């Protein structure tokens, strides 16, 4: 049953990204988008098959994909001079020039979340590569408020608007390269330093504009982390302890509810750690973990 679900997940990702790759590369007359979205689809799709075939190596496979896709995106961003961060999305909207930043935002943060929640965070985000490598065991408080992220979004929207009034923010110009470097350094430093004091994945949980937006759509995702064998749960709390986003996974299991938390990044760490096989990334609830 796990294999059947994995084939469905993998095929969905593969078909969706390949269609996106062809459509966007034709519309933009740029083959880089074929590589970008095609690469994402191939990696993301085959990851699901590989994880199902080698469940013991699920996290090694997922990290390999995250590191490969994250590095590919960072390299592509440098080559085509596009900052895939939220500021560039705002600049695209203000100038009417659509670059990979706005396209990726639309695909990865508005459409994919309706299928797989915040899966982009655990499979392709280049900041996530750094945060996975530096992740510790710092405790996370129960405060799930996303207010800091929405304030941060407001600051970015305002700042980029003011900047775009003084000059045309064209990708690839020296000043845009400085913004690219400064913004990414800011994210990485805040993420690493604040996580030491305020708990794991601080930036992702509290500030990231992308997860704040995609989290709204993730609630309606078709695929979610799903309790499969609720009666077998021994309350060992291993799922809670391993969750990098501080989600009370066991509570969802006990209530037999699918995890629709806006911060779930679909990393499947809780799935892999559960000694009773109580969890699965699935499209519907039921006894499917065997
Ligand atoms: S609930 Fe599970 S899949 Fe979601 S972030 Fe936590 S460990 Fe990852
Ligand atoms: S790891 Fe599995 S058995 Fe342990 S509390 Fe979580 S769901 Fe229950």
C-alpha cells in the first residue's frame, strides 16, 4: 500500500512539474525554465519512488534531493541573476517584468501547496539546505503565531516599493546583486543565530514569507501526513521530538487527524521515526500503513 501511495505521489509531482516546465519555457521562450522545473519534477517525483523502495534510507534520499535541488537553484539564480526570494517577487509585481522568482512563487507557493503543502521547503529550498546542516536540538515554544512573518512580509513589500520608486529594479544590475547577497545573508544569519535562542528552524517557523503564504493553502492539500494505525500509538513522543517545526504530531495521531498545521514542511521525519508505523504521507485517512 505504501508503494501504491508513493507511485501516486511521485507521478503527480512528475506530471505537474513537467507540464509546468514545458508551459513556462514556451511562454518565456527560455530553455532554462525547462531545466529548472523539469529538474525539480524529476528529482521530486523519483524521490517518492526511492523513499518507498528504501524506507530506511528515506531521510538520506530526501537530503540528497534537497541538497541537489537547493544547490541547483542557487547556481541557476547566480547564472541567470535572479534572486528567488520574496523581494524579487515584489519587484516583479511592481515592474510588470515576470522572472523566475514570480513564476516559482506561483508554482511552489500557490499551486503545489494545494497538492503537497509546504513540500518545497523540505525538497528544494536553498535556505533549507543551510538550516538542515545547522539544525540542533533547541526546544521550540508552543507559540505558533505567524504574526512576525506577516510583519516581515509588510516590511519587504514596503521597502521594495520605495526602492522601485527610485530606480528600475532590473535583475542582474550591480545594485540588485547587492540586494540578492544582503537578503540571503540576512536570512541565513538570522536563521542560524536566532534558532540557538528561540528554537529550531526559527526563520522557517517565524519569519519566512513563503511558508506563511503556502501554509494558508497547505491546509487544503490533497496529500498530508496522515495517521494510519492510531490504535498502535504507544505515546513514545518520538515523532514530536524529531519534528523540526515543533509540531505536536502525537496529538494529531491521538485525535486521528491529518496534520494540517501551516508549518508542516512534509519532511517525513515523523513518518520514518515512528516505531509503530502510525504515519504516512497519504491522500486520505485510513488503515494504510501496513
Ligand atoms: S509533522 Fe512530520 S512531516 Fe511535518 S514537519 Fe514535522 S516531522 Fe516533518
Ligand atoms: S512516534 Fe508513533 S508511536 Fe510514538 S507517539 Fe508518535 S505516532 Fe505514537
